[in-house]
C-alpha cells in the first residue's frame, strides 16, 4: 500500500478510535474493494482512488450523528465529503484524487447513477460487508446481487460467501 494510503488508514483508525465495528467495517470494505479491483484488472490510478474512497467512505457517520442524532446513508453522503476533503488535503493527496473520492463518498449509498468502475466496486464491496454484518437473508442477498452487482468478481465473491 502507498505511504499516503497507509497514513490514511491510520488516520481513519484514529478518527473512529474505540469504535472497533466501524474500523473493522472500513477495513473489510477496503480489502474487498482492492481485491475486486485487482481481479477486474483496473488501472493503478483507479485502484488508488478506490482504495482511498474505501477507507473514508463512511467518514460522514460521525458528523451526521452529531448534527442529526442519526447517520442515514443520505446524511453520510451529505456530511462526509467536506470531512474527507480536509483529511485528504492534510495528507497531501492530489486535487484530482480528492475530487473523485469526495464524489464517491457523496454517492456511495446512491445506486441509480453509477458512473465508473471505481464507484461500482465501492458499492459492491460495501454491500458484501453489509450483507454479512447485517446478516441479510439469502433472498435479500439475491435481490441485491441481481439489482446492484455488475462485476464478475463481486458476483463470484458473493456466491462463494453466501451460497453453498
């Protein structure tokens, strides 16, 4: 992992310090996103943006909880990008990377306008982790895979995780 990505990972563990559920969540999303991207053969720039986005995708949870007392997906999408921008700028990420990461954070719970492989993979990785953590039913998992998943690798991982 690149030094900036390693620093970002550590910063995110500090950001969610004491909240092992959220730290484990973004770590798992990052791992699945990276593996799907590698299996799908994405280019190195796309992988880099995707990894950064996977690490910070839920950064809007804390400001949402503080501002609204809840953290719905839409609230996270609204509150996350400015926090992600400040962190990424402080760590020296380029403006192009920051711009795309902010977009992905602002849309990772929106499924009707997926515009790139990085976005698709982030959504799939987040779904895979949420399917497990939320103990979704097999029927619900099937519906999600049919409606949302597009990558062969994401589909295969779901099949291997949830079906015998």
